């Protein structure tokens, strides 16, 4: 295929060149009806490119084939059989994959317990029964790692009737599972492997990055181009390979969840990014890796900062690491990742990709250069010199045994059934009816249907008091918790 083409980019350029006009949505009519104050901020060009997909960019029967052509080029570029574009983020894409593989299946789905909240939402929507795979747990650093091949094999032995398995890799911290081994274990049983690779859109385009899920043998892979690529927010692609998942069923499941008014700007950016990666991705990513390494080396010399790498890899840790994700442990300063992130934003205008009780994460991309890397280093150095002024609040960190909550109900039944709010001090032993998710990284500490214990509740309560963000809780302060009514 001619990877120099970008069907959606070309069609949008032609649409604007021909000065087409539609008596259709969107009602702002390419910005003509937009408030001038909004145009001054967002820009006229953005509104001029915000047009209806069909009839608009394409005709009423999509005879131009711009979207399908862009998806075919994407699949060919990354070695997938099929690619599907989404303007609703990987949150939609992973739900579609879960429903296509396990919807209506009594055996449930093997799911890594370190999964993102969007996967739990998929369990609530679909009614699929989760068969949890425990992640590996670093109790000293309070950090989870993707499940090992042995853990996945054991899960299959315990639940041989499951419809498939779902693994998150890379994690929000950049750590990766042994995907070739996991795919082989699933395929021994004739079952598909879904990989939530939201943080891995860039992986196919450079050999010094971790293994791309499609190259590792995964059947469905979901990527967020807006995270590590150069797409707009909400731009996601899910890829399909092999014959274990029906592409028509996958497409139909996506259609159930997808908006009927997809944003052409998001689609077009996906198309253009694919062309950029095919033509220049190796060079751009090689440069980004060198910039990230420059930052790693400099940050490692800042007093009180540990740039994590060796600690993240090994037999009891992760299989691989995306080194564009620069994870810093700041606990030796006596302060917290929350305090560091707040100070860097307020004093230096720098937003960090992730912060938790002892870490901050800087995510590097093809857009970053040496000047930006040096700015980050100097900002972190400046914070470290005054970090002692912010004593980290005490957070009660649960033991691994306290994190392994018992599942008593299907997530859907607990979420949609009768619920009540109870004081956090009375919630231990009750069945959770909501997601309780420190965000970022967005991995639920408790999900609907699990039996709450005192360790997790104390962690969330003390974490919220220390600055942890728990946005999906009905009470983000965790003074009360929604539980299944008795």
C-alpha cells in the first residue's frame, strides 16, 4: 500500500479547497456561527475542519472510502489484519474488545487486576464475569507489575472455560508484560489475548522500544494515539490479527458504543500520524529516546531523586520498560509525589504525567527536545532544594494480602443494584458498589462487587487526606462509601 497517502487528510484539504457548505451539523458552520471570543482561543482553522463525516467529508454512502482507506493503511503500517478508528478514546475500544470476545459468554474473561478503570466500566456495561489475574506486587515500593506467564497459566488452569484474557501492557508507569509468552499460553488453549496497550501506540516504529502487541501474537490490541503519538485527545485505534476474534462482531460491538457523530479532526489526526510514523517515525523516536536518556542521567544526579529503571525489571518485576517514561521516586526527600507535582505546576508551569504518594512521571515524546528536557531537570532540582518544607502526610499503605479483595458479586449487579452510602469506618466487610480509583494511574483499589477490607479503606481515606485524587467515588474525600444495600 502507498503509505505516503493519507486519505482523510487529503479529503479534508479538498473539502476546504472546494469551499463546500453543508446544511448539516455541526451548527457552527465551519466557525461562521462561533463566538469570536472562542475563535480567538481555539482558532478559526480548527472550526473550519470540524465537519460532518458523512454526508460531509464523504458522501451519504461513504463512497469515497476515506475512513476505510485510512484504517487499511494503519493496519498495514503496523502489521495488523484490521484497524478500527475511535474518537471516544481507548476507553471505548477496550470495552468493544471485551464485549466481542466475552459478551454473553458464561465462562467470563481472564482480566489482570491492575487494569484501568475503563476495563472495570466494561465489566459493568457488559455483565461479563471477571476472572481476576493477580499482578505481581512490589510491597516495598507499593507498585504493581503486570502478571507473569506463570500467573496467567495458573489462571487458565483455574478457569479453562474463560473466553479469553485481557492484559494491560505497558502499564501507566511504562512497565511491560512478557507478551509473547502470554500470547502463546492463550493460543495453546485456542483463546484470544486482548492487550490494553493504550500507552504503546509508538511501539511498532522503533526496535529499542518494548515489543508491539501485534508482533508478540496478540489478537486484539488497543492503543491511544493521543498518549504516546501525535493525535488529538480521544484518538484511539484498536487492531485485530488472526482468526480467534470475528472482525464483524468486533465492529458491531464498537458500533454499539461509538458516537454516531465522530469528530473528523480526531480521525484525520490519526491518519496523518500514521503517515508521519511510517515516513519518519524511526528517526523521531530515536531522537526522543536520546532526549529521554539525557533527562534520565541528569535527573539521577538531583539529590533525593531516584530515577527508576533497574528496580522495575526482573523475574519478580516487569519484563520490559518503555524508557520514554521517566519515573522518579521522590520519597528520599521526605516529601510526596503529590507535593512535587503541585509545586512544579504552580511554580514552573510544568505538568507531570502521573503522581502518586512517592513518585512523579515525566512522559517524553517525539515533540520534546534538549531544551525542554533541561527545563524539566532544572525545575525538579529547584523543587528538591525546598522539598523538605513539605513533609509527606502519612498514608496507610496496605499489604498485598489486603489488596486481594474477594469478589462476591458481578460488577454489573453490584453497581446497578440497591445501594447505600455508609461511613468509611463501617464499610469493611460490605460489598462495594462503586469504583474507588486513585487517579492517576487509574487502577481501581476497589471495584463494584468486591468485599471491602479495612486495609484498602484506610489507604483510600488517608490517601485522600494526603492529596490523592479519587474522582469516580461518590464522595471523593472517602468519608463515606457506596455499598450494596442489605
